[in-house]
C-alpha cells in the first residue's frame, strides 16, 4: 500500500502561483478587490451625515417687519434651514411638502407684528415633513435657540418690555417654560407626528429586499445558462435579444410582486404602518421598481463571464443603494456629489414613491416626479442589456 505523500513546498507554491495567475486574468474580480474597500471608505467616510443641514425651506409670509425678517434670517444663518422659495399660500406649501420639494414650510400670519406689539402672543407655524424623523429632528430642535436670539436682538429699547419670556409651544415640546412668550413657534410634524421610526424604515425595506433579490437572481440568469452549457440552445432559437431578455425576466416579476405583498402585509398588520394612499398605486410603484432592478440584473448577466462575477457586480451595485438612497441615512444630509449619485439609483425614487403613497396619500400628480426617472432608467438599461447581449459563446 502506497504511503501518504509528504507535504511538498514546491507543489504548494505551484498551486499558489496558479491562483494568482487566475486572479490576474480575472480583471473584474481584481477590480472588486480594490474597488469595494475604496467605495466603502468614500461612502461611509464622506457621504454619511446623521445631522443634515441646509434643508430646503419655504416661506409663506403675510407680514413683513423687522421681527419677521430677523426670524427668517436667523433660520437661514443657523445652517439647518435653507430658504429656497417664497410661497403664495399655505396650500402651496402643503403641496410642496407632499411632493418632497421642501422639508419645512414657515407660515407667518397677517397681523403678526401688530399682535406682538399688543402683547397678544401671536404664533409662527412651522410645518415639517416628518416621514423621516432623523432628517428633521436636529433642525426642529434648533428652532428654540433661533426664536430666543430673535427676541434678544429685536425686542430691545422701547420694546424690551416684551421680553417677559421666550418663545414657547408646549404642544410641540419646544421652547422654554419660564414666563409668557412674546410670540410662540408652533411645530406641526406632518405624516408621522409621533416620530415612529418603523413608518419610515419598513416601507424602505421593500425597496432594499427587492433590489437585492431581483438584481441577484437575474444577474445569474444568462451566466447560469452559459456555465451549464445550455446557452447554445438559446442561441439556436429564432429569437431576438430583446425577446430572450424580456422572456427571462417575466417569472421574476411574479416573484417580486409576491415579495412586495409579504412586506406590505407585515407593514400593515405587524408594524401598523398607515396606508393613506391607494394600494393599486403601491403595486404600480413596486412593478416599476421591479422592472428597473431586473434590467440592472440582466445587464450584469450579459456583462459577466461567470456566476461569481455576476454576484460581485450585484454586491458592488447594492452597497451604494444602502447608503445613498435615503434608506439608512438622511438623503438631504449627504454632500452634493453623493446626492448626484443617489439621484441615479432607482431605490432613491422608490423610497420617495412608497413613503409618499403610504404616509402622505400622494396621488399621480405628486408621484410623477419620482415615476418618470424609474421609467427612463428601465428603458436605458434595457437598451444596454440588449446591446451587450452575446449572440455567440465567444
């Protein structure tokens, strides 16, 4: 009986060299080895900011005076608020909040200054889009100090007697408790007044799960055919690349809708997420998003030479979606370059769509700004997939 072979350093080194040679030839894998750590460092080091600043704010002002102008300037100078537009009325402000165009709307009523001078304690109303409490929390907490600074700066000299207290609104838990306020700042947190995190996270989970499963499964579709040797059958069929691509995608659409239904049931009956919008609109948004992710996966499947490369591409695509789509971290808190990248990702628009429909009751007009980018993305990626489809095994 032949004895066991001894360990050979020469044979071991030959195997090591063989693996290094294969890695060198697999350029995609080598790019992932270098690219993924660099991307993670850039995203988590520079793009994440849990205290967003310069949040878009609209002004509805029916009173122009030194006090009101000072209050608006103090909000701008606080760095939490960015005054981007003047609105004609409160209804226009509500529409801008519903469409996600603004995070805050400041309403200054007519006769505010006159009531202030008469010691009638007028109120300034700040309405906030609180679908993501993390985004608005720090800014709303800063309103307290902003109002105090305006009182101290503007109510001086003959008006110093008005400084009996500082702005306070006990209903919003902002402000001071000492003394009557010369004016109050009322904060209405719309769409999620109780600041329940699950209302924001659970709808976003639908997008994350669909992104991972749809891209991963379809990313393996054509590479699996190639590795199993069944690609020749597809190539022999009298079918165009578009017919092959779309035919392979249809079963996964059904899988995606089943997953969406499971998540919606859990959101409604386990996490008690409110459903203010039309359930048909929710499924239409999910269908558009599924189609967008399927085109990503089928494009990766066409580009990759094997299933390992397809999985690597899917992971490389998934990481930016976690960070830059507004799912885990406030979108408005990211630097400009990160927002530009995030605005290319379908998940960014789906998060706005699903949260807007469920929490705000958005209709077609409010949803359209997030619908057309998903449609455009799907069409463009489908074109890329068809172009890169290999009609031969070479």
